[in-house]
C-alpha cells in the first residue's frame, strides 16, 4: 500500500513540475520580447516577468521537482527489483537531464534579471519544446517499460509531437512577420 502512495504523490509531483517547466520558458519568451520594447514599457514588463518567473520557480517548480524525486526514491526503496530493468535506467537518465534543464532555467532567470539575454524570443520558443519531448519519452517508458513500442504507430506519435512543435514555431514566426509588416505599413503611412 505504501508503494501506491509513493506512486500517487510521484504523479502529482510530475504534473506540477512539468506544468512549471512548460510555462517558465514561455515566460522567458515574453521576457526576451519585452527587451525589444520602448524603455518605459520594457522596465515594467521585465520587472513583472522577473517576479512571475521567480515565484513559479521557487514556489511551484522546485518543490514539485523535490516531491517527484523523493517519491521516486520511495518507490525504488519499496520495489528495488525495478532497478534490474533497463527502462528504469533510461528513465532515470532522462530525469537527470530534466533536473539539469530545471537548473539551467534558474541560470537563465538570473542572467535575464541582470539584463543579459542569451536567447531571443524565437530561440526560447524552441527551448520551450525540449521538456515536451522528454515528457513524452518518459511517459512512454513508464507505461510500456521494457516493451517500448517501436512500431509505425509509435513513430507516428513522435512525428505528431515534432509536427506540433514545428507548427507552433511557424505560427509564432508568422505572427512576428505580420507585426513587423503592420509596423512598416504604419510608419510608411505616417510619413506620407
């Protein structure tokens, strides 16, 4: 029965952690794009994004990550035979990568708070897709375990995830180009 409690709380932690990992890079997009605004707007937006990012990271993401890891350790203590299976080693390796991503987000937050923008809004949009791909792989590993599917259906799902990420990126690019065209049109009609 304890194992099921660990598992339930592990899932709760995962949901909260990934919610934060999906949203924080989106805030980075807006934060980087705010850097391109006129000074009066820029400082207000950047201050607000810094507050939002810090609260999300400290109040939701980090506690959720710690809960996820603690409950995973509890499950492994209750069922050490899991460590004999290949899928769990792959999953744990991906979790280590996700923890690294989590801490890299903190570094990016600190850099942006200091006025250093390593990535543009567009680059952050791609950065935002990384945890999605890992999330899908980790869920597939947890569900299928050692019988990880390699059929055409699996590759179709992977293709759909990649296509969704590409569509999101293309749509964001289209919106940016439309804004730039509208801005040029406004400046052209203002000069006439």
